[in-house]
C-alpha cells in the first residue's frame, strides 16, 4: 500500500485533516433513501496525538461495504426492524476496510489493515480499537474488496444461513432468493460445496446466466418473468425444498411454503422486498399453517449474534477462496461521494454481486 | 373394570359383534364438518380367533379423544395441512383408550387397557398391536379420560411445545392462545411449573376466570372483547414475549410478532382459526420481517415426530398429576353417536378443556 499524502504531516503537532463524511439529515420511513435523508459534509478532524484517547486509533477508510441492512438503520422507528437506528446529524456507520494511521493501542501499529464492522462512513475517523474485528494480512493474496464480500457481511451472512441454520445434507434441495446479490452468490457456492442441488431466483435473464456460469448454481429463474411463483417452484423443485435462504420475504416466501419438504429450514437473512414499506402495507403470508404439517423451522438471524463464530467462518472461507471454490463479483464505485447512489442501487435490481465504495486506493 | 356382555360369548367359534362406527362419506374443504361428511353405520365384525391375524388384537374402545387436528384429516387436499387424509367410505381414526378383548400378540392379554394413537372410531376393531403406544395401569389412580387429556394428545402437544421447543427459563414471559382448550390448559400449567409468568387468551370472560383459578395462569384476556390485539399485548406484556405457543394463527400471531423479545421462540402447535378456510382465504401475516431483527425462531411440530419422547413426557406428567401440579378439565360426551357433535363443538368456542367421547364405561 502506498502511503497517502496525509501521512507526510503526521509529525506535525497540529495534524488536522479535512474529512468528508455522510450524515443522517432525516429519517426515511418509506421508499428508497435519497439526498434528503443522507447528506455529505466535510469536517476538520484533528489527528494530533493528544486528540486520540487511550485504546483508540485514527482510521483511514479504504473500502466501505454497501449492504441492504443499512436501509433498516434509517427508518427512524423500530417498526419491525429492531436494529439500532442512525442518529440525526451524526455520521452514519458501515462495515469497512481501513488503515491504522495513528494508534493508541499497542496491539495495532501504523499501517495495519483492519476490518471494522461499524466504521464511520467518512474518510477519516477516530474510534475505539475494540471495534476492530480482525487484522488483514496484506500478503494473503485476497483483494481488499473481497474482505467486504465473501469474507465480510454477505459472506458471513451466507455462511450463518447455509452452514449454521440451514445445514443442508449432500443432495438436499436448496433455494436461494436474490441469488445474484452479495449474499446469494456466496450462499449458492457454499451450498454447492456441501453437495446440494441449488436453484436461485433473480431479477433478469443475464443474472440467471451469471449465477449458473460464475457461482455454480444448478439452475435459476428470472422472477420478473414468472407470473406465478408456485408454478415456477413446481418446475424447479419437483422433489420439494429442504432449505430456503430467504433474502426477500413477501410473495416468494409464501410460494416457498407451498413447496417445503418435511423438516425444511428457512433461515431469514433479510427481506429486501419489504424494507421500503411500512409494516401494515407489507405482503401478508397466508400459508404459515403449512409450517405445522411440514414441521418447518423458520428463523431470523442477525450477524451480531454470531461474531463468536467469525473466526471459524473466516478460516473456512479463506480456504475456499484460495482453492478457487468461492468466487466473488464486486461492483466497485469510486469515491466516498458515491455512497448514497450505491445504497440506492441495491433496491433497483441494477446490481450484480457485492457493492463496495472505494474511498482510497 | 367390569367385563362387558360381549365377553360372555368369547368361546363361541362364531363370535360376531355389531360394531357402530363413524366413516368418511365426503371430504369437507371449508367450514365445520357435518353429517354430510361423517356418517354412522353399524357393521358386523367377526372376533373369532381365525379372524385375527398374528400380531393383531381385538380392541373394545372405551374413550375417544376429540382433537382439533382431526379436522385437518378430512379436507381431501394437502392444502397446507399435509396430514394423512381419511379415506372415503373407510372408518376414521382417533387417539383412544381401549381394552384388549382377544390378542394374538403374546405381549398383550385379554383385559389389558391400552392407549392407541390411531384407533378406529368404532365400538370394536381388529388392529395391529404395533399401534399400541402404551399399556395403562388400571391401579394408577389416574382416570381413563386423563390418559387422553394431560397424558394424551393435548398434554403431549403442550409438553413438546413448552418443554422441548419453547424451553422457557424461570421468569420468562409466556403467552398461550386458546388457553382454556385442551392444549392450553396443560401448557399453562407446564409453564408455571417452570417458573414463568404465563398469560392466556381465550374466548369468554368465564374462561379467563377459569384459566386463572384452575390452571394457574397469572392473567388472561377475552379476545372477543379486544378490538386491537396489539393494545392488549402491550398491556399484558410490558416486557415483551419470550415464548408464544400458537394454537390459533392469523391475526393473533401477527400481533404477537409486534411484541416478541430477542430470540423469542414460537412453537406452532396448530392454527384453529385457519382450519376451516382454504389457504388463499386465510389471514396473511404481514410482519414476518420482525423475525429477522428479533432473531425469532418459529417452528411447526407434529406429535408423530416426537413419539420417541413420549416415555419421558408420560413420566414427567404422571408425576405432576399425582403431585396435584397439573389438573385437567374434561368434557365427557356419552356414546359413540356423540362423536360428530363433539368434533364440531371444538370450533364454536363452546368448550372448556378436553373433549372426550365415552364409548363404554
């Protein structure tokens, strides 16, 4: 990694940087968030030694992970989402890769690359070192964006959903919605590693082609072309569904419940089709009774409850990446200014794979 | 137990009894089943030794358990219910207590009292001895109807739901719908034994009084008087719900999902509010997204998957009954002719506790 221009000034007792950051200007209960809700500002930030508390460090942000769950942090209510909300006028946070540029924790030294689950969406910040999830080995041969993709939020979500909660056996029939998205691409590959038959749904014919050719899915369908999800699932799952990793909720979940096998598992990773609506406007699932007869287990999960498993996950996943068993497709948008458009793009079906904002090279 | 008149004839080589039974005349997709669907007939049945295959026996039915899930066996479709359907023109089956009157299995002798999960709803029948779940000790001090109540289908369902799947801790907040029904009365008592705070919903003020006075519920409400279940649950669960044993589905389940605590468990025992409707007419649950943020586990169960635990359950429950910790309220209707009205009564809110048909004294 090349040192940035800023580092030249580090010995200056009055080291102050101008840091551009995204802050919450207004909550957004419905619809896709826009520039009324999230705004940019540039603030001076002192990085002089005295400005950094003990067990804190100065972080230079390199890459920011853009994930659908961030949407749920700016509704301003606990209406069905229950995640900690962003605070008005405060900088927002996201999963990120950054570089330690001044440390007051002896475990980290200047130049260390670190993975931070709740990093300010800012060029520079001063945060507690307890927020660091892991150091990144720059010589690992794995690209930094991959640490936010297969080795970050979506890869970990896929691993918890498929390996921990879904637990499919070889030959199990696995269905994954939003299959060409960041979670879906990782989940499909993890299920294939387990020897499953894996089918995905996604939003275009090109994406169907992609999940089959690049992510190893056995087959898939374009939900925009299916007028009746029940018919589609009958075709793709003549032997029923054993595991459904649900990323969308609503009508697709309802259709799946008409095709579940005995003791099917449905890990609920998120429900992107429902995020932009208030709850009384969401699509009701009418056939939960099917869960009784088929003894289905449906379980929601949040990564925060599984951090103690992150080491197991990272070890598995790094092995798969190095062996070429898991590939990640990353859409990298340049500049912190691109964060809002990147977030909005998650809700327009325009993306494939993982969306990352590159703040610094 | 007094011998019946029939036994006098046992040495007769041409021992034939007239047996009255209920058979399926027509499936019933919607509404409460009536005499168009289930009909009575009396058929001659040879109980002579040559008529009984090896490892079979002749059963004289004493008490029949009338359970809501029987409704799901006569829809004629697998529309969301997935239980084995009754066959047209064939005698229907139910959980029953009976007496062995002629055995071709050396493990059972004439006069043994037995519990049979799928006994013909008939005065007499010849069935495989493999259908016997357990022998009943006539000297146990426990009444025969209690073997169909706290020690039968509803008691076992309550035990699986509360002890195995719900697994509440002392002080947990437990909610039980259909609380004065056969499952609810047992479930509430089991949760109290675990040291929980237990609230029930039921269909009348008298039933609310009953669950508090006889089944140990801390409190309860009459759902027919509540215009907004959300408001009711806010009042009764200021600290949220940890375990919800769902017996009704629909709007109550939706309201509960607005009050769940982190990692709440929702065992789905049945959905009596939904049984008499085709699935597209059922009430959609719009707030399943809450399951993600609260990491809720919802799991359907059928007793057939838990028979291997029946011994553990029966040992626990017999102890509780003998210690006076579990009481059962049983509504006993006399005569096999009363079976259809007994079944229909489950859907009219007219019952309290367990409904049993007494076939023989």
